């Protein structure tokens, strides 16, 4: 499919025709994004029965609209309560909350909304035009490179996203091991299934993701009485004030554009999610600012930069998923599970067999952001209350509606039990600092890495050295080694320097 | 006294649960493919070796910390704050009860019972409020997912009863 103006227009109208789905998805996304600690992927998991019933294009549109909107919603509690709704909004608290305390909460919210929407529109537009080139990447990747890319992706998640790299690697490898459960690819003999018949086809992904994300989240949530503090600042500006604030925010167009592109680039890297992008954008905005001393005191560019960047990440995380079939983060992993359920292929095959769907994902994002332009006016007035949600409502709701969602794909009661088992694993992992997303991505990649590994072995006559036979693969092996070796060295060096400075003081 | 002795010891007991469980699973996995032909064993053994290597490194790290007196065996991290710990355990127990009941109780009735008991255990008072919340959510879920979307949820007495009543959607 050639991406010409006529095709773009067709894609645009197709996405626009799904307004009846995008608007509720945007509303739900903003509301849920504004609940601290309740990420977009959890909302998507709660609504899995819905996305599994829909046609695949509707399901995908619903998920991406919700995902984008949740990033916008995450800025609301960051500004009003000093609690980021999503990880990507953590940097927004630095200047958003001081503005709120100075009585400028409505202005800060308008800055956050405009930066999110414009940043999202810019990056969705750029990705749409780059996608025809990115989709070609998959053609140059063979089974040898796929093995290394998958290991490299997991290593990046461990090195960047996990607080402790070794724990991140254990989580990823554990996920791979669980993902390799089930009948083997050659003799169809079951492996590591504990004799459970329902596991012969491998770990069912929907119950696994429900357990790892939703059930474990609900169990952790119960440790608090409410999801946010109850002293929310109540902000209800007049309509003309809201309009003025929104137009004023467009003055920061350059910062928004640059930061969103930065977010897009960072978003493409597996594991480097919205929180990293937001802090990098905040830092670069300060470096290039004429008034860097005002950062941290309630400065306007310090709100737009992280907000634009974390919305730039939303399209970036989908690029590796669409181009080579490797999820770059939690939400992309959840989307991959839903798409796999619908039998949608990934990588170059997606662009050949389902081009409308492949390009339509990004166009749906673009359209979702357009709808957000409209919805943010009323949202800016009334959203400050929703962050106060008692956990005694949320936790049972999450468990009840997601557990039954585990039953939907195959109709096996055992799948509900599998979801609970993964819930317990996820809970222990969360409480002890193991990265839950790394486990899930491992579970997803387990069968894929095994297939690529076996294919490589078969092609090269069971010679293990074949894994080092490709130039691209060898470069990736080198990068993988650097990813594993550099962080501990840098950490040790920083530790020594800190110790030396402390000794100097004494 | 040296600076090291003053440093608070790091609780490590709970941190070992995942690597120990993962290593045990890796060993079980290897045992399950032990009699397979070599080409069918290779990928599993490759993954198991990788997992055992990372877990081994972690055990060495914890061991070194223990030898230096920097580690403390403590599993409380996994149990969360002591306040309302019993209630949370009860909530987890309720999830296991849900597993066994939903098969014959069906979606609506089991969801109502779970939400009522779960929200009460989680701190929602008075019980009437919990019952109202559970009823609204369970019926709302049934209407949206089962009636409107036709989602295939477990069927129980409530769903069977409604199916017997002639309705515009049936």
C-alpha cells in the first residue's frame, strides 16, 4: 500500500468514522490516567472482554485512544496534588505543583493539555510518514538477528526500566522460561506444564497479563485507603479563562515540538518509557532555556516539555511492535496480546496483509488527539475531583472484572486459575523490585525466541556459532554486551566518586 | 566502630523468592525435557542456563552481602504494611474462593458476592453500602458485557433464569 494523499485521506476518514468509540475511550483514558498508580495497560486489561469482542480495527482504535488519553490524564494529579497519575507525569510535578500552589492550577492544566495534544499530533504525523520506511526494517532481519534483537530488547528493559539490572534480567529470563512452556516445536511433547492439559499450547497470554498487571496491582492497591490524598485542589475556571489559558499555551510551540520528537525517539527504545523521556525533555528544556534558574519554581516551559515528551512516547512504543513485532513497553505488550488473539501478524507481514490496520493504528492516534483538542475544554474545568477514589471500590472491581476476562478467550475455567497464579507472581515481583513488564514481555517473546532459535539451528546444521554469523547480529551482540557491562561499571565509578567526595568533606 | 557497621542492613529474604522460584522452575523444565532428542532440548536448556546464570549471580551477590554483615533475612517486604494485613490476606482468600464458585455461580451472582465481600473486607462500611455497590457493579457488568456485547462469561443460575424470560435482546 502506497502512502499517498488519497490513502492518507481514506485512513483519516476511516479513523474519524470511529468517533463513537474514540470519544468514550478518550474520556475513560483521561479519567483513569488521572488516578495515580493506575496505568493505561490496567484500564485496557479491565476492558479486555470489550476489546476481544470487537473487530480488530475497533479494538486497536479503542486501545490506542485510551492509551494516548491516559498520558494526558496523568498530568492532572501531578499538577493538582503533586502525585503523578502515570510515571510519565513525574517530571510535571516539579513545576506543575508549584504553579498550582501559586493559584495558577488552571493555567498549568491548560499548558499540560495543549503540550500533550500538540505533542501527540506532531509525533503521530511524523510516525505516519516514517512508517513505510520502518516497515522495511523487518525484511532485513532473519532468525539469527531476531534472537539477538529479542535478547537485546529484554536487556534494555532490564538496564533502563528496572531499578536493579540483575533483578530485571532475572525477571526477563523467568518470563522467557515461562513462555517456553508447552508442547515443543519439533515433537509436540509437553515441557514444564506440571501436567496441566490447558498449558499444552503454552502459557495463555490473556490470563498471564491479567494476573501480572491487574490482579497484582489490586493486591498492592489494598495497602492504601485511597488512591490519592484527599486534599485535592479544586479548580473550576470560567470558560473564557479556560480558553485564554489554552491559547496562551500555544506560545510554547517550539518547546512542545522539539520535546515531542525527543519523546518519539526515546519511545522507540524498548524499556525507555514515558518517565525517562519526560525527565530527559525537562532537562534539555532547562539547558536551552534563557531562564534555567526558574525551573522548579513553577515555570511554564518546564510543564510543556515533559508533557509533550511523554505523549511523544505513545507513538514511539508502537514502532518496534509494528515494524518487527517486539513490544517496547507494557501497553504495547498488552496490545500485542489482544492482536495475537485476533490473529493479526506483526512485522513486515502486517504491512503486506493488513496495511490499513498497520497505518490505521497511527492514524487512530492522530484522530484521538484531535478529539482530545475538543474534549480538553470541558475536562480542564471538572477533572480535579476524580483522583480521590477509595481502594475499597477499585481493588474488588479490578479483580472481579479482569478475572472473568481471563475466561473469555478460550472458555477454560483453568485460565482463571492461571491468572490468579500469575497475579501472585506479579504481586511478589512488584513488592520485591522485579520488573513485571519484563516478565510479561519475556512470556510473550518466549515462544518467538524459541522459534527463531530453532530455525537458526536448523538452517545452520545445529551449529551454535551461527548465532554470531550475521554482521547486524554481531553489532547487536556488541550493543547487548555493552548494555550489560556498562551500567555496573558506571554505577561503581559514580559510587567511588561519591565516596571520595564524602571523604574530602570529612 | 566502622562506618560499615552503622549502615542499616538490607532486608534480602523476600528478594530471594522470585529467583528461587524461577530457578526451581528452570530445573523442573530441564528435567521435563531430559529424555527428549537433543534438537528438542536445546532451546529450553539455553533459556534455563541463562536464567540459572542470572539467578546464580544474584545468590552470589546476596551471599557476599550476608558474609559482610550487610544483609538481614526479612520477608516482611512481601507482606506489606502490618496495618490491615489480615484483611488483605482475607481478600486474597476471597479470590481463591471466587475461582471455585464462579463455575457454577455464574458471572453475575459470583461477581455480586465477590464485590460485596471484597469491598467490605477492604473497608467499605456500612454493609448496605457495600451491597448496593456490588449490586450496581454486577448488574452493570452483566448488562454491558453479557447483554450488550454478548461476551461469553461463565453462566450460572441468574443468567439461566434471565434466559428463560422472553426479552427484546434474547
